[in-house]
């Protein structure tokens, strides 16, 4: 049976409503007043873009919302979307000292959303590009978080920027690939508008390598930033993968973002194959769009799931089921031409020794299969665009981490195509770092990064904010657990 | 259980908690509710010629999310007739004979004072409080703080009152004066039985930044109002202690000013108040707050082995001395408990920018993992030799008990500044070198 949309419009809307609704002014004031205004706040160090968190929260507490938004957006131009999609539990909020004091951190993400929503809705421009231009032109390939982070920073440094985006809208995964209940596409599009107002030109629907050659861009522009993200979803390489109800997770999520919610087809019994955060996004949205049952099918154990614990909990709350240590062998159709189930096998052994157990095969009925086993690296495309570009064997662009510069002096890179796939906030940070690298390359001078005052003169202490060397609380805790074991 | 009853200058009350003269003590209805809740006494809203109030009257000072940390008002004395007020006092006293009812009065001439004092006693009041403190409106008419700010006038009017008084008289003092002790001595000289303090402090709480008019705003204008609430407690404690410790005053004290719970009350009592009066906290939460005031004070007295609240009165007075009596050789230093430290480093910056630069940020060396104490994040370390023991770090530290101020024995004999001056004069000590 072909799958169909399941819900009436109002039910679909209600199910997909904001998971963390906007603060009321009163809520924001109470929350802002919980911040201790640390001298050298660990939240700043945990933020890959190095947002001066206590500073913006203090401004919210005094009613200076434009000032608060300026602090956020000058460090992270996509502050509004990051406020919604960042895994704050393992970043700023995970590092918050109030967590240590009260068992509950300051809700930094929601406060950030409060301030940036104000800025996006206000006619007053928070960020400004200088009137005097450098005369230098930079092409940004890819209008996703990395490209936007780079473009906005370059514009504020006085350079002329053109963003080439193959989709009809810029924003990348922020526009097309975030769980809807975390952020509807409008937020990302408003951010794009804000970046346009800095003088950045967007050429959407233009694919570099097809509509315009990279060589042409190299001729026309003084520098190029490559922020093309990752490619299509990786394939299962099992029989039946071509059936119409087998969908890549990002394709499914894109449908959620480009069609009315009540028209997105979803199965009665949906299998989501994979154990990462995208698998969670897919399973929760399938459930919220009316799937009677939605099941995560993961070939390893729960402990090995790469999805954040709080995301796993969200899926559980949404009523999703988990099947651990099972691997798909075949998508079944029983000759109907449509998905009827999955042939699965139990697995054993961790890490590289994982293998399916002979004789453990079984069949589970499903009418939709969503694959979420990671996206493909862009090695081939990158080689085609820039034949001399040095790549990591896995297909990522090799670049200087601090400046984003590749082996081609004019070409800089950042975001998923360089880091292999991380958070939105990492992409923005890398875009901004590359912008500074490009600025140094074009103008011959560096822009200083933020520095945590306490780091001056302290031997062995990390210098700077999270922009220079972000900490990740989850990783720290793992290290700590290892060290103390 | 400790005996909570008090006797303040001849006025008896089953507990030391009185409703102060003000909006909560305006009517018989409120008095009944207060007594039902458990208040030991009530000082009636000041009776005199009925006044006319403005519509907008109060303004609150919020600190962060704490509302009414401070509070002010421009309300005047009772806007009800003396007949109504005295009749209601009689009615309330009949129903609550064991509770104290004090008539607060404010009139002008000697004859009028005689008349109102008599009417108070006839109504059945247990005592009289003379409102010499109201800092707004009435002072412009030669009453309230206009009286309290001039000791000779205070003494003269108290004298008039005592000519007619058959029940105890309390004089309520204004803090809007250079030294409140002079006003207290005047009350004593005039023959009063007790004093109560503090009345409200002249204030402007805030300016509305949209229209640039302070609050409370009355049709685009504002005026100086009387300030009260938790923020004034330290000022009130200082004044209560000063009056209670002064041998020339020698009168029982009814403590007023920012009292909101039994702890506040116990502090006032320890510094010399025989009982306390509460207004702002009632305006914030209602009469029910007295329940924990009674319960908490009772538990405290029992835990500390006091048999009655009267035993606590004035217990802390001797520990307040002139600065010159304090030991210059005493030293305390800050000690940080790293197991409790959450890594905000507010102690560091407070000391560095706001005090004496005696805390260093140093590599953590093993300290500091877990939320807020990320690896490599510097930790604060006190240089005890340089620490002057000022307490600032312990005050700003958001974790109770994380920074403790520890007494250090330097093997020196105690030496006050007074003793130091004497010894210097006799050549027994060398001058203490100036701080570098």
C-alpha cells in the first residue's frame, strides 16, 4: 500500500508545535535573573561561537533587548536558529555553574531565542555593515549555516559577498533539515533576510559546477568560501532499497518543511534505520505526523547510540520504540511493489567487531522505512569543482582550523564539508573563522578573537572563548569518567 | 515553650508582634482579621482630623525579581472621622480583650491633644502612640516629622500629652534627623513611657523612564514619600540600638522598620526592642505572616534556652561598640572550599576590582571537574598574607558555606585603636606601618 498523510491540518500543526515555546517577558526576566554573571563564564567557553552569554543575559535583565541581541548576533549571526537547535545540554547549559548550584542550569538557549526574536521582529537593525567598502569581492558557495556565518562576518568587515545557493531558498539545513517542532523554516529565512540587509547578495537556484563554474568564480572573485555541507544520505546497500516508501531522513524532513504538514505522507508502521540525532528527528516527526508506530532500528546497543541522551528521551516521550542490536538485511515488498516489512538480523560484538548472528533473522512488518545512517561526504564534487584541492581520504576538505584556508590560497572552507558533519553552531563558527581568515588574506591584517580575561597570564589554561577552542561538556564528562574509573 | 508575652512601658501583649500604624490598621475589619491571625497588638492608623488622600499612593522597589525590597507611600493619616475610629477601637477591644490596641494620634494644639488622649482612653485603648514621624503631607501642616525633627517641640508636646494621659504613651520617632537619640531623649524628658522607631524615611523610589515622572505619580506629578520595607531594616536596627543603648533615653523601645519574619524580629529584640511592629510585609502578604513569626521565634527561644522573649531583649546591645574599641590585632582570612566551588569566580573579580587584590586565579591542579568547573579553568586562590579579611568574597559567593572567614591567631594581644593611641603616647608601641 502506498503511504498517505494521516492528520487533519490543525492536529498536524498542534503535534508539530514549538517544543520549547518562546518565553513571555515575565519568564525571561525571571530566568535572566538566575544568571550569576560569572567573571569568566564557562558557558562562553562551551559555545563554539563564543557568545558572551552572561553579558547578553544581563542585558535582558535590564530590559536592553537590542543590546542583548547585538551581543549574540555579533558572535553568531544565526543566534536565533542556534537558540532553538543547539544541543545546549552539552554546550552552554551543560557548563552553566548554576547547574552545579541548583541542579538546573540557566535556560540560555531560550533566553537567546527571546533576545534574537526581538531583534528579528524589530525594524531597528542590530548588526551593521560599514559604509566604506574594501573593494574586495568574495564568493560563498553554499548558503547554509557555514556560508551564512562567513558571509555575514565578511559583510561586517566591509567586503562585498555573493552567496551561491542551489536550493530556491538559502539557509541550508536550517531551512530544510531541522525537526519542525524545534524550528519552523521561517526563522531561518528571517535570518537570511537579516544577512541580506548587511548587503550580502544571494543567488539562489544557482548551482556552482553546473550553472556557473568554480573556475569562473576564481576569476571573478578575490576569495572563495566553500561551505557546501554534506551530500545525499548514505545508502543501506540492501535489496528493496529502491521501493517507493524507503526515504532518506533528510528528504523526509525536507518534505515536512516544504509541504503543508497535513499533506506529508507517513506510514502506519515506520522503521527509522540509524542511531544518530537525525534518526531521532525522523522518528519523532513520523510519530507526530500520525504514524501509529515508529521504531528506531539500530544495529548497536543503546549505550553506543550517538544520539544525545536528551534526544533519545524525547523520542521515548513521543512514543517511539527502539530496537537495539538489529541490522536490516532486506526491505520486503511481498511482490506488491510497496514496503511491507524489514528482514532483520540480530547483531553482537561492539565497535569494529559488530557482526550479524547467523540464524537470527526475523521479519517485522513496516510500511515505511526511513534511512538515517549519515550523509555522504562531498569528495567527488569537491574534486570536480577544484581539482587541485587537498582532501581528507574520507572526502572532507583539508583546511587550517584557525583560518579556514585550504591548500589553494584563495579558497577557504568550513562547516560540514570540512568537519565531516557537526552541529549548526560549529558550522557558523567555522564560517566566521574562515571570514576572518579571508579578511586577513585580503586586507593583510587579522581580526582579534574574543579573550576570556581570566586566561591572561595563567599557565596551562586555555586562552580565549569557545570560539578558539570550544569545550564540549559531554566529552569532558566522558574523559572525566575515564580518568576517575 | 518560651513565654512570648511582653510588657512594653505598661502595655501588655500576648506576643511581641504588633501591626504597625498604617494601611493594614485602618479599620475594625482589619483589626479583627489581624487578631484572628494571631497578632499580639495593633497600632491604629493615626487618628486626627480626617484627611483627603491622593489616588496613587504607593511605590515599590524591585531588586531583580524580588518585589518590594523597598516600598514607599504618600498616604496620610486616617481619612475616617475620629468618632468612627474610636467607636471601632471600643468594638475591637471588647472582642479581643487580651490583645493590645494602641491609638496612634496626630493633632495640633494642646487642647486638641488633651481631647484626643482622653477619647483614646475612654475608647478602651491600652496605650497611645504619638505620630511625630510621618514625613509627607502632615509635616507641611506643622505635624508629623515637623515635630519629631525638633527635640524641643517633641518634648513640649509629649508634656501636653502626659498632662492628660491615663494610659501608657509611646512616642514614634522619625529617622529623618541627624541623630535620632536626641529626639528619643526629648521624648524621655517630656515624660513618655516608651518610644517606637523608625517611622519611614524620606525617599523617591524610582523615575518612570518613559515619561520621566517618579512613582507614585499623581496626574503627572510625584512627591517625596516615606520609605520602608526590607531595605530599611539595617537603618532601623542601627537607630533602635542607638536609642536602646543610650542611658539618657532609658525607655522601652518598640522596633519598626523592614521586619518581615521572626528572624528580623529577633534581631530587633536582641538590639533592644521589647516588641516589634510590622506594616510593609503585611501589605505584601497579608496578616497570615504572623503565624511563622510566632512559631519561628518560639522555636528559636526554646533552642537557645531562653525562658521568655523578655530575656532576649537587648542581649546584643553590648556587642555594638564605637569603632575605636575594636581589636586592631584581630585577623581573619577567606578560605575557599573547592568541593563546593561552582567556578563562577565572582570572588576573584570582586576582590580584584572591588577590594584588596588578594585572590589569584591559578591553574586548577586537579581541582575542578564537572559542570562549571571545566578542566583548565582557573580556580581562585586566596593569598592569606595579603587578605585583609574584609568578607567581600564570602558575601558575593553564591554558594552558602563555600567561602568561610576563618580567624587567625597571630599570637598578638588584643589592641583597640583607643589602646593603640594610649600606647603610642606612652611610647610602648611603634606606629603600625601604612599599608603598601
